[in-house]
């Protein structure tokens, strides 16, 4: 009978350790930021969040390069 009680205590302690480990992790801001960057510049490979910003970036940083086809219909 003592082993059953020890087993229950051990499970409780393990559950507390797992909860503490989950709380310690928190939210990884770097991966969340990476997920928000959906567009990649075809010239310099920088990542941008939306097509409007992508078009502004492309027009200011690469004025001599032709506009990529995905940005032709985007209005600024």
C-alpha cells in the first residue's frame, strides 16, 4: 500500500514540475514575429509584413529593377 501512495505523490510532484516548465517558457516573440513576415523581396531577400509595405520597399530600395508580378496590382 505504501507504494501506491508514493506513486500518487510522485505523479503530483511531476505534474507540478511540468506546470512550472510550461509557465517558464512563455511566448517566443522571435517566432511570432517571423510568422508575421509573409512577403520576401525578390532582390534583397528581406522579409516584409504586407504587400503595401513590400511595394514601398521595392520602389524606394530597387527603383531600377522591374516591379515583381505580385506587386503590379497593389495600390499604394
